[in-house]
C-alpha cells in the first residue's frame, strides 16, 4: 500500500506502508523516483532518473510542506 500524501505539479508524494520507521517521503515523477528524509532535516536519501535541478525543486516543495508531511506520517503510522 502506498497512500498519496499530496500531489504538486507533476509530482506525487507518498508513503510505503511497510517500510523503515525513520520519517521519510517518496516522490514519483514522470521519469523517476526519489526518497527524502524528513527528520532531523529534509535530505535526499535515494533517487533514480531525476536531475539535480528537479531534485532541488522537489526538496524545496518538501521543505515548504514538511509540517503537513509530518502530520500525515503520524496519522498513517500512529505508533511511530
């Protein structure tokens, strides 16, 4: 299960339901995917087929919506 947290432009931001416990979010683009840590700071964890400029844009989106992502994480993973 991979619930969508939100969509922004051509990006889909989502969680995988049964993955590691450290807070993070996945991003799907037309050409690839990325994973960003949310805490202690927003940071790129992994990516495939996404350029640096696009990764920077995605990171800024995540930074601007980190509170929303954190709330969604705690709702989806209440024991974390």
